[in-house]
């Protein structure tokens, strides 16, 4: 870091009037050249001194200390509060009471409270538990719907999270889901195989499709240095238009149908429903749990995951330690693609049972948010996937019951992302971390001041 | 520009009129949470003095200066200027009061010219709000001429050598009428030549009435320019010293115990030559030969130290051996096995231990735990992994024993390596590389940014690795370190090997060789006296330059040398 000037500068300043010998100059006392209080505990934490440690939070301890999980929770809370205010702003009674707000402010406030809580109660009833259900099964139906919607979010989210841990921003879950969906669906309706084998093949085909589509990005990145963000975005388009093309070819289009829709998958190729036919919840959810466990193990207990994390945190040190960074890049993208591919399978073999050009919906993009909210940890992503599944499942019920537009859920989702991207904002709102705030602020003002012309 | 009012005691006008300024820090205490970075520090900077704050990194020097510069608010204590208490809300206040600071890492916009950088933040404008750079240019010329800075106001900062960039920072402060100049570790980024030029500049500034607060842990420089030395340890002032005190005294004050500045090293007993480099050339992406036809060998049980000014091919040489360079010609033989063209993993598995020059970039993953960093290049080998399944228990077990063996000061092996101090980080890297049987050990800048106690320890480990019969290669830009460790010394200059000389070779000869003069010429020039304009040799040292007393005499002799200017 220091002394990084090229050699030409070393001898560029011959000052004849300067009699100090060069030999003496280089003889600066290394023996007493000191730094880093090893003998005494350093008066400042090393991070506070240098502040240039590459990478994000990784060790368990650090996670607890930085409390980033807490920020996620608070971000959700804050987004819900603001969402509630937005709901209230569109409410008729709130509008009416606001006209005499100074006369009777309590009317106004209770109207705001009512509007927000009614909507959120409806959201809850639509996503977790509906006490007015006619039977026990009906009461739990919302939760099953939540889990069904959460399934593709979780697996695709895991793909994004895993790549992120290896330092890659995988925007390509959408395309990976689509490619997986194409292959899985084709195996599902074109081949006619015995029960069990057929489904297995559907799953393998989907996973392979996603893995190839993702791995290709890794290959391009490793071999040519192409940036994964650009490549994955373009691959999303390629996948989407490829799907649209296929759905207009005889091989994929349903016979006797002019719409771009595939034949229905064979019954042998469909995920079995876990709790019987009254719910849509299918085997894909169990596989999503398994995938979460697997990714956790991969990241924390395997050499492969060690490589991923090392490359993600400090590629130069990884290279110096003999880790094959190119191979890691390709492998992590392939695994990320495979995970997104599981979402594609869950869609065609679980929820939809056909292939349309809307097979991926917006799952691939929501997966980025899910991974972000889950802090790129496997179980965090799992929880975030459940939350977003609940939002989506509950939004419909909320609109039916209270007339609150579904879009408010999208607003809440966006607010969550916004707050997660700005942890200091969240901490400031909740008045957290006053102790750590000062040095950080000072550091910032230092930069601002000095680059802004101070000194 | 920032000109907020100074709440208590307006000293601004007074200090501008009076050219000299007395600065006093009284009972300054700064806490970060439970951490006490500064503990009731009292410092008085008399007008027109060079006042040195001496202390190890992490002792609290920089925190103190950031308090003085208005970047941190002190938890307790006050700052007095000309005996009037002031309080700074930000650097703007400090600057208005006549305090300027040059940070260790420069705060310059690389794509701006010198004049633009100097003007930045205090831009003067013409009628209509247009930028008036002419004014700034004139001021830069004035200052530059006055102190012999030799700075062109219209040069782009990114084109300037580091030493000149530093002068731009100093000009920035002077243009703003700084009467007290804080220099935070100014020599860390400079070559020895640039360092001496800076010391001259500091003396000139002093003679024109500017006080300087000089932060350093390099004793030679401190002794050369300081008028007063305040030693800080663990956030406290442990005492004052005079520049006449001996190096050993200052060092022990700084560290808090007696330190041995010399290394007890048995003579080498070189065995068979197992490591050979033949005609090695490394070609940079721009076609330049960063390493140019180098040949040397190292025997088992021998330390070859590679000396040279930073950036003369040392980095590329080690990277080529490790397999990190793409375009390598020639041959590198270890135990008669060719290493050129092998992957890094193959090279490491062939028994090469490597300590990279920049531990935070190449040696450690700051966010990984110490335990994980200790197996960074063996994570996939037993006992840490079976197949692809890793054993966290084994990793932690390994960490415990390494931490004990290398005396890494940490409460737990699970802490992130980035939270360790520089010396402890270096011990982690060293522990990792030395904890397996080696066929070759390469350490690049093994003690850069490491405190005295750790240096002693790390040097001993390197020597004991040699004594176990490993060929050892040390790359260092610190000549003292080279001379202390080496059994033979190779000198690199512009990618070429100037020569390999025996361990006892004099400091002046080595210095000349580092400037590209061959060993024979250097030796004769050395005896003939100062003949080379850029690398004059004024004294011929006795053969045993490791002697602490000699070093001290040299350090003491530097100020006289500088006064000629």
C-alpha cells in the first residue's frame, strides 16, 4: 500500500546540495519501525484505524455484533408503518375526518388507525390464518397458500444469496427459472415415464437447465472477464424470448390451441401435494427446505463453500492461497442457477402444471430482494421468502376485504429494500447504536471536509 | 468554504496577525465507547518548533490529531491557542484557527491540477462567480519558490510522484495560512530520498515560523528533525524525550519495555542448493520487463535477502515464483522440479511457504475468522477436510495451538482477522505459512507495519526456519532488516539483479547498489568519497553496521547533514 510509486521516482530527485548519503537514507531503523500494538492491546480497534477491510460481514460473531439481522427486521417494521400511513392516506373516512381535524383530531387519528389496521388484519388473515374459515382446513388455507408462493422465492433467493456470498451479483435468477421451466416442462409433457422416475427426471432436467444457464455466465465471467450483472440481465432477455419462441413451435404449443401455452404436464411428472388436494402446497416446499439446509452446509461446512466465501471476501488473498478463483466463479454460478432452476420446476411441476411465458412471473427479481432481506444467509433467505410469500398471498384478501389496492404490497416491498440499503437510516429512526454513530460520522465528515478542500 | 463561528474565544484574527502561534492540548481524553483512545493527554507545541509525537501505531497519536483538527470531539479536555481555549466543530474551524493537516493518505483529486486541488474548498471567484485560478496559481508559485518545492501549478496530480503530491498537500495547508502544520506519518509513503527532502522542507518551514506537529514511529527521522519529543503509549503521554536520547531509550519508552534491536543469529551453515532461478523474466501487461533475466540460487539453511527500493521488481519476482504471474520466461527449480507454469496450489503443495508483502490484501481475509485464515491455503487438506466436508473442530483446534505458538494476542480464534493489529495479523500469516514442512520459505516485507516486539519474534522464527534447513528468501525494502537477517544479499534495481554480496557488506555500498551501481563500482565509489551527485556517500562505516551504537551515531549525524541546505 505504501511506497507504491514506480522505480523512476526513487532516483528522480537528485539534489546535489543534499549531502545525506543515499545509503544512509535507506537505513531507516527497521528495528524500531513499529506499528500495531501487539505488546499492548491497541488503543483503537484495527478497523477503526484502517477502515479498509475488504468484504462483508461473514463470521457468526461479526453478524451478531453488527446486528444486520436486526436491521432487516426493523426495515420490515418501518416499511409496514409507512405502508400503513399510505393506506390511510387513500382511505375515505380519513379524508372526511381530516376536514375537521382541528376540531376533533381524535376522529382523524382513529380513522387513520382503523384504516391501517383493517388492511393489515386482512393481510394477515389472507396469508396466515383466517378465523372466519368454514372448516379447519379453510382456516389454514391462507398459510398453505403463503408457503406455496414462498417456495420459488426461497430457492431462487438462495441462488442469488449464494452467488452474492461468492462476490457475484446474480441478477439472472429470472432467466435461470425460465430455462429450467422449459426443460422441466418438456420432460414433463413430452416424455411418458413411470411414476417416480418421471418426476425425478423433470427435477433433474430443470436443475440442469438452471445450472447450465447460470454456469454459462460464470464461464463467461471467468474466461473473458465479462461482468456478471450485464451478462445475467441479457441472459434473462434471451431466456424469455427463447421461451416465447418455443411456445409458438409445434413441439411446445398445446395441440389445437393458438395461445402460447404448453400441454399440461403428465400426472406422473407433477409434484405430489403435501396435505392432499385441498391445498396447492406441493413437494417443492419440502425441497426448498432441503435446499436451504444444503446451502447452509455448503457455505459453512464444505471446502467448496469455504472457497466461495473466500473468493467473495478477498479474491486476491484467495488467489495467493492457491484457490482457483475461475473455477469457483463457474461453480458458484452453476449452483446458483441450479437453485433458481428448482424454482422453475416448482412452478411448472408444482403450481402451474403448464408452461406459459409467465412461468417465472417476477420470482427471479423478487429473489434478489429476498436474498437482500435475508442478508444472503441461507436461513435468512428462507425467512424472507416466507415473508414475501405471505405478502403476496395476503394482498388479494386485503383488496377483497378492504379495497386497499394490491399494489400497496409492492410499495411495502420496495420500502423494505430501500431501508435495508440504508441501515444507518433505520438505526437512526429507531435510535439505535448511538455509541457507534459518532466515530462513523466523524470519519465521514473527515472525508467530506478534506476532499472538499479542507486541510 | 467552511467558516462557522468559533464559539469560545475568537482567536482567528489574533492568530493571523501574530505569525507564530502557541498550541496547547490540555487533558485531552477521547473515548470510543468503552475504549479509551486518549487518556488525559497534555501537549504544548511552542511556536516555531517541530514537535514530534512518537508512539506505535494504535497508541492514539492519530486520534489526538483528529481531535486537534476538529474531526473528533474530545470527551474531556480543551485545546488552547495562544492560551485561549477554543473548540473546533470541524476541520473548517481548525483551519480558520491556523491549523493545517497533511493526512497519511492524501486527500487530493487525482484528475485535477495542482492549482485546482489547492483551490478546492476555498475557491476564489471573479465577478460573475467564475473561478479565479490565477490567484491560486500565483500563491502556489510564491510558496513553491520560497521553500524550493518545485511544484508546477498546472501539473495533474495523478502524474506527480508521491513526494510531490505530499508537497501539494503542504501547499494546501500553507495557502490557508496554517501556522501549525500536522504531518501524520508523512514518511510512510516516501522513498528514503524523498524522506530526506521532506525533512529539509520541515526545517525550512520551522525557520519561517510555522510550528510542525510531526507524527511518526520512525526513530531516525524523529531524532533528525524534532525539537521536542512527546512519547505516547496506550493513549497516554509516557514522557518527553530530547532528540539527543539514544535510539534504544526512545524505543523502550515507546514500547514500554527494553527492546533488543539486534538479532542473535548463529552463522549460516548452507547445505545443498535446492532452489535455483535461471534467467527469469517477467513481462508486465504493458510489455515492460518487470523482472529482467535474473539468476540466483539459495541453499538449504541459508537466508538470501533481496534488497532494493520498492517497485524494482521484487513483487513480480515473488509472484512469478508462486505462479501468480502469467508471462514468465526462464526457469525456477525447487528440488529439481520446474515451478514455472504450475498453478499456485501446485507450488504451495510443493512446499513453498509464502508471506505476501501486503497482508491485508494478499495474506488475509479480513472478515474471516483467525481460525479460518490460519488454514487459508490448506482448507481442503486433512485433517481440516475429508472430501469436501470440513471439520470446524479441527480448524479451531489448529487455531488454538497456532495462536499459542505464535503468541497472537486475541481473546478468541473466532474473531475476524481484520480486528487484529498489524503485528498480530502478520503473526497469523507467518503462523499459517510456517506450520507445515517447507522446502522453501519466501517472506516479503515480513515486518512492515509491525511493532518492535513482534519484529523480534518474527525475525527469530525466520532464522529458526533457516536453521531447520529450509532455503529462505526475504524481500525487504528496509535495509536494516536485510542486513540483520541476510546470509547473502541480492540487490534488485529496475528488474535486474545488480549483484549478490555477502552479509557483511557495508550499508553505503548496498545503498549505491540499490541505485543501480554495480557492487565493484559501489565499493570503489564508497572508498573514494562522495562522487555521485544523487547518491553521495559521506562516511565509510565500520564493517559491523548492525551495532546499535553505530546506528545511533548515524541517526544523530543526519541533522547536521541536513543543515547545509
